[in-house]
């Protein structure tokens, strides 16, 4: 047996002799590996972004909002009210918390600092439904909501922008010239998967927002209602019960369209996660098939190469090559081809992954494991599909091989 | 014990359903240091005999002893070891690896012998210099004349210090002047290095360099005698 380094050197020399053919053969593997890498990276990226969305909404999450398309046709309530939210909490079972919501945005002033941010009016249920933690100070409570106190709980970004190096608790900020006292700070959630800063907001009691900030004509009017169910399986029930209850409360006659919509966000996300998983499995399997096709290309070329180089094999055998030497020579050629293809494929796959992901807005995720796996797999393809031609070469009889024209 | 000993060697081929025997009991003994030419018309069995002698082919019956070893007992890889270490081949068509320079071609037997690179290079260079190719070390076969290519092939034959060189029509593709040069090289390594030489040819001018001439006809040896008029130069 000759040494492995010599076998590799011989293989590389043989491949260099037929550069175009070697590159074209490797191309099959390059494309195969690149698609495997890209498919799995995009799939992992999409899954992660959905997981993040689920986490940022909070789990078991249903949202009720007024349906503006129905507004003109119905002469009824048209809006959701605080008492709608209270009724849902009271009458629908399987609910952990209900948060009536008012969303607005405005500039906030503290001393000379001015910061434009979004302001949420809600109740103590808000942090339960949206899964926010209080980092310091306290959350708003029931009496804040009942009395409409001018207090605020602020997100981390507000602290960083308006109170650098200062403790914001107890400080007074002005929103629409109304002073609010800061009573607490939320722990950071960071960026959402869509790139929004989730910490850039202020929470005030619902009633204070109604009276001081949005000043709706209709008393008790709110924006949306967020509901947190006790479990994922309770969500469908909560959804239909909420629909029945609100139709009743809004006096919608049978056959008339709802003036509200109930969206089971968690279930929608869960369904999207399933779709994404199926899509990435599908993409991945197509990619694996193309890698196998690349392997068959290698086998094809190696078979041609063995036939073309029969005389070379004869010469090598005549001067003392054993059948294992010949087998290794061709096998290593196939392996070198597929590993070069694998390496270039990884590089191409990373580019392709970013290119593909630009359509999905979720950045691709490349793991060391997936890259290693693709590389090892391409080497295995080389061994798998290179073995038969190499074995065939090693079976040649020296005298026949030498006579081959 | 003789260095090469063939006794009652037969060789048959199957052509369709017929068995055709083309060697009918060859007996041949060659001592170390001999220079034997095997002559005969084409189809006389001289090349088949040479292939058996070179461990490239196996006889149908009979025994072959090489350097005291019974070749009949050996299979594939063991024969490869014999071809590697004991026999140097020179072919009519040179049989050099294409797109591979002279050094690498000559190194080939040493590579399969598992010799380290540095030693391989020294030995290959030495053999090529001995063949007068010191300024052609890194030329590829297409850059060399027929005579030069055959000298590379001889260098490959002697590089592993094989005690016997087997040459099958080594001058078949060469003009007469180049043939003379090549035959002188064979004569030189036979006389100076004591390498045994077995040569297949159908040209009397080539056979004239040998010390002993064996004639083949129809798969049998018809004459085996000393060459009393060895060509001096």
C-alpha cells in the first residue's frame, strides 16, 4: 500500500488533468450541497422568527378588534368597549386574563428631552396577557384603572433615551401636556422578529388614556381586547364563545355580519409554524435528492474515467500497483471531487441562503452542525458513488488493461 | 537452481466454444546475468511466454519458478509484489503515463514499493542520468522522442534494482539508429550491472545483441542456442 498523502496527490493530479470535466462533475455536488445548506438555513430562520413572534405576543393569545369593513352597514355599537372586555372576562370560561387596550402614539416630554413613542392604555391584565415582567417599581393596578390615576410604566428604551444614568421611578413626564408619574419599568424584551423595538412604549391606566389622551366621543370606547386563554386547546372555545357574546351585546341580528373580529393569533402562528416546517422539509428533501443526483454524476464520470484510463491502470499494475492501490486511487479521486464540491457548495449555500431569505424577511440560520453535516454527507456521496467504479478498476487484469487501446 | 525456470508450460484460450492451445509445453531455463532474445514470427507464442514470465498472465498448466519461488502458487497482489520488486518491464509502445513527467514515471514502481519521497526522487534521477536523460528529467512523454521515451521506460525498469528486465519488442516503434542506441543500453546494463535480460523481438539485428537466442514457432521452442556472433557495437 502506498501512503494516503501519495494517493491524494495522485488523485489531485489526475483531476487537474481534466479541469473542465472535474469542475462540471463537482458542480453537481456544489449545487446539491448549496441547496441543502440554504434550505435548512432558511427553514431554521423562518421557524425561529415564528417562535419569536409567538414569544412576543405571549402564549395562548386571542385578539378581538373592531371590524371596520362592517362599520358602515351596521347601525349598532361599532366599537369595542371596556364593558365588552369585562363581560368576556366574566362570562367566557377558560380565560386567564382579558386586557382591554387603547393604542396611540405621542411625544413624551421630560425636562428638555422629547421622545416620540407608542402609548398603551390598559389594565393590570396587560402584563399578564402580553407576558411582561416588571423590572423595578410596580405595575399599574385595579385602583389606578378605577380612579384614572396619572401614572405610567415605561419600557427599557424610554429609560435609556430619556433617563440616561437616572432612576426614572417617581419622575414626572408629560404626554399631551398631562403630567404622568412613572411608577415602574418593564424588563427588556429586545427586538421583535420583525425588527421592531418592543421596549419602546409606555403603559398607562386604560381610564387615564381614555380621558386624557385619546378623548373618544363614546364613553368606554377602547381599541382592541387581548385575551389570554388558560391553554392552547381552550382557544377555539374562547373564540366562539366570545363571538356569540359580542354579537349578543352588540345586538347583531342573525344573518348580519359581525362588527368585530376575533383572531386566534396563537393558533394562526402555530399553523404557520407547521406550514414552515413542512415547507423546509420539502425543500430539504429536494435538496438531498439533488445531492444524490450529483453523486450519480460523479459515478458516471468515474466510470468513464476508468474506461478511458484502462491503459494507465495496466501500466500501474505492471509496475507493482496492488488492486487496493488502484481501488483507493479512484475512490479518493471521487472523494476529492465531492469534498471540493462540498466546500464550494457550502460557500455558495451561505450566499444562496441569504439571497432566499431576503424574500422571507427572516434571516437564515447557519449552524456548524448543518455545515459539518453537509460536508460529511458530500464525502459519503463521494465514497458511495465512487466505490463501484473504483472496485471495477481494481478488478482489471493487468495484461488485458495493458492491451487496451 | 536456475533463476528462471519454465517447465511444460501450456496456455489455452477459449474462442467461442473452442479451446485453442497456443503454447504446447514450453521448457526454458535462464541463469542470472544472461541476455536472451526470444525470436519468432507473430503468433509463435513468444509474447504469450513473455507475459507469463512477466507475471502478467498465468499459464494453463506447467510450473514457473522465478528466483526459487513457485509463481503458480501466487495470486493477484502477490504477483504485483513480484512485478514491483523483481521484474522491470519495457514495452513496445513505451507505456509511459501521459501528462506525467519522466521523473514521476520512473518513480512509479518506487511509489508502489512504499519508498519515501526523497529517496524516490534520488533513485529516479540516478536511473534517468544512467540512461543519459539528465536534461530531460521533467519532460512529459509528448515532449520526448521515441528513443527518449524508451529510455525513460528502461530507467523505470531498472529503478527498483530489479534483477531481471523483460522487454517486449522494445525497438518495434523505433528507427534502426535509435534501436541500436537502445540495444546498447540493454547490453550495458547486462554487462555492467549484471541484470538479466529477456527480450522478445522478430528483428535479427536486434536479437544479434543477445548472448543467447531462443526461436519460437507454433507455440513451441524450435531452437535454443548461444549467439556466437554477439554484436559488439
